[in-house]
């Protein structure tokens, strides 16, 4: 703080020195010209050295240059005033009248100097500092476009916003991005303080768009001027485009190299071309009406999740499920290769079973010692979740009957620590859309993605900002996690559906899915919670064959009544063999997934080891019969056979025949 100390002392000292010089000069004790010269010299020396003394003084070291300069000016003015009084007193003829007048003048001068010092002290501590020289220097560095924005800001009533040099062009010559900064009122000129704010919001961009249109004489749409908060205090970026970038399709470029689920995934591109990445191992909601582009984002997330060597993907749903999973599964049809999606649950019953299995695995994992917690994370995608959540159908879990909404509530509140995360896709964000426990579901979502909706308040409910423009295009959305909403456009992976328009010539979903075939690691193992996943997981479809295609396109809830004896499969197989035989092919002698349980039983009966056999042992034995199934395929089959009572589990991961066989 700029405090002027010893004001009374210095005023008294200056008064005493001036009075002494005047007395000895006027009375002749000192030669009059010498007295005048001495008074002048004292004033000149004070003016010359006071600036250096003030800079070196301890009380002024923490003050600004302009404050020290004001003190120097005040000190110099006081010294000159005292010198002028002394010279006047010496030169005036000596008389009682002149003496009284000069004494009164000296008293008034001393009082004036003291209160001037007090006033200067008040001004230095309360008056705004002068603008830094760097402001003028930066203004000189502004280019034509920055100066246009500066003029538009002033016209829009945002003159308190300072434009910084260094505007950057956007991709494809679509416009420019400017850096701006708000300032405190103390550094603003008086004419700019009215309406000055420390924070800018998107609502300030509408008057700016109008001002830009008036200055440039071009049509500027409201969505073409966007604001983004930067990390630094008061720092923002303003993006001005010359066309609707969110209407353009962004080509997805696939990267098939392995990665980790802890690495943030590309989920969208901002209007200025910056890519935004978000971790997928957190609970997420994708909200938007039909045809809003939610599937584009889900496919984008699947493209990343299926690259992750430390993650397993499960997908469940009731309505429109095949539209989502079909392009991912069809490349693997009848290839004998496992698809990159570990479990697809179709229908209310099977989706409930998947949710219960995920919660069961999470609780099992939470009970394991820390030294054993080396497992893959489970990412569960539930498409059109409202159809599942609003159903009153129940499933038995942990000794009680629960609905899908209750299961979702349990998972969102307690499954993340078991490395199970849920991604929900639905058309509305209201609590009732998530069933009877919708409040718990909504409260525990970490990331919200808001797509376009006919409910104009939807974006505001999700982002807590009702001033944001509603997304207008497919794949356009706002992402809200821990910071301010981010406006994004999801890159598009071309679908293989011939009824849909081809928007680009890049990779299709089928291309991306097939590129993952070398990254598929198999299902859950015993160490990852295979037993806790239960019979529903063991009975899931693991290969994309006729049974799975029938299940996804026609069937519903087949996991509750599994084809334990293989009657349905054998009937379909017989028909296929008849058709093949009519065309000169013989399929009757090849290895068959439907006959695998019988082969496993025969292998176990031939084994004499009381410790039982592992999935790896059985896979090796099956290889001699022509069945090339890997241990990841055999392990769920063994678990399913154990649940059906066909074999006995003697220890974790080891099986033998039943005691009565």
C-alpha cells in the first residue's frame, strides 16, 4: 500500500529551514544574494535527488512506477513552493506588516503541503492504476481481422473485452479464432467501465454477431459466433465462422493399434477444429431424439473400446438393437471368429440378465484382495434405455426381485469401483425416463452428451445453461462433464446399411469391426469374475452364426430358456446340411459348436486326473478332433455345463465328470 510516512516531520523540517533562511537573509546576518542562491540550490537538489531517494526507500519498494512518480512530483512541488516563499521573504522590505503577512503565508503553505500529502496518499491507494504500456504495444500488433473484432466488440457494448494478437485461421478456410481477455474495472477507461463484466457467456455473442454483420456487410448467423472459456482467468476464445461447420460431415480415420481404456477416446471435434477426448471408463448418458446422431457417437466409442486390451464390451437393448450392433457383427458371420463385442443381449429379459451379471461381477470384484485385482474393465452400452428402465419386469438378484431401473441405480452408485461402467442412450433426460429409480440414475452420471431434441429445454437441463443454442444437425452435441459445456461434432463412421446415404468414402463400421479381429481376447476368465457373471453370461452367443442372427433379428429373451439339449440348433443344422448336400457339399463331419459339450464330456470321462482339467487342457484335447476353439471359448462352455449339472467343478477353473457318471 502507498503510505506516505513522516508527513508532519518533513513539513515541520521544511518550514523550519525556510523560516531560518528567511530570517538570516532579511536581517542581514547572511548576504541576501547568498540566501536566495542557497534557497534555490536546496530546491534544485531536492528535485534532482528525490526520485532516486524515493526509489530506494523501503516504504516504496512494493509500489508501481506511476505511484512513485506521483510522490516525486509532490515532493518537488513542495520544495519549489518553500524556496519561492523563502526568496520572497528575503527580497521584501523588512516591516511588521510584511513580516506578519509572510508568517501567515508560511503557515498556510505548511498546512497546504501537509494536506496535499494526505490527499496524494488517498489518491495513490484508491485511484485506478494507469493502463500498462503493453496494452498499447499489443494494440499496435493487432492485424486487420483483430481490429475488426475490436470494433465489433465496442459496437456490441463489449468494449471492456481486450482483443489479443495472434488470431488463427480455422480448418478449410472456415473462419478465424480470436483470443480475448476480460479486464478488471480498475484498469479500464472511465467510458468503458459501464457494463463491464469479468465473465463472458454465449449470450454475449448474439450482439457481437449483429455488430459483425453490420461492419462487414455480410450475413452472419447466430451459431457462427462461438465462445469458449480457456484455462487462464479472464481468457476466452471467440470463433467466427463463415459457414455452418456443424452441418458438415467429419470423416472418421481409424487407428487399429491396441490401446488402453484409460486413454481418453476421441468423441468429437470442436468448431475451431480442436479434437476433444474423454475417458470411456466413467458413467455416461447420450441424450437426443431419434435421428439426432447418438449412434454416431456410440459407434465412435465402440471403435475405441474395441481397441482396448484391458476392456470388454457388452451391449444390450430392446428396440432398434440390430441397427446398432448389426454392422459390427456381420463381418464375422460364419467365420468361426469371435466378434469384438463380447456379449449382445436382446430383449427385456436378456438385458436384465446382462445388467444383473454386470452388477454381480462388480460386487465379486469388490471383495477380492488387492493383489488379485488384475482384470479387464467391463463397458456396458444400453441402447434406448428408456424402454428397458420403464418396464416393470423384474429379475432375481442378491435374494430380491429388482427392476431394470433399480439395477441401473445400483450399478451407477456402486459398480465403478468394480471396474464396470455404463453408457446409457435414450431420448430424454427427465427422471421419469429412467424408471422408478430415475433420480439415483441421473444423479450419478459423470458425463452428459446432449444431442438435438424437440424438447427445447433438453439442452438446458443437461448443461444447466438455457441460453445455449439447441443443436440442429446430426452428430452435433454438447458435452458436459466437470467444466463448461463443450460444443462438438462427432466424426462419422460410414454405415453399411444400403438404405442409408453414403456420406463419405472413408472406413465403414464393418471395416473398423474387421480390423479388430486380431485384438479379440475372449470372454471373462475365472480371475475376472466368470462365475459371478452367472448362467446368462455362460449361455450368451459367442459366435456370429445362424443362431445368433436369428436371435437378434427374430428372437427375444432366449437366455432365460436356453437350448440346453441343442434341439433347435440340431434342427437348423439338419436343414443346412440338407441344403448343402443338395448342392454337392457335405457338412455332416465338421466340428460343431453344438456338439462341443458332448466332446468335452467324453474328454473328461477319458481323463484319469482327480484334479480335473482346465479350459486350456480341454482346448488342446479338442484340437485333436478338429475343433480349434481357444480356451476363452471353452471356459464359458464349461461354466454353462457346470450350471446345468452336466459336469463338476472341483476347484476354480478345473472340471471333471459328475460323481454318478
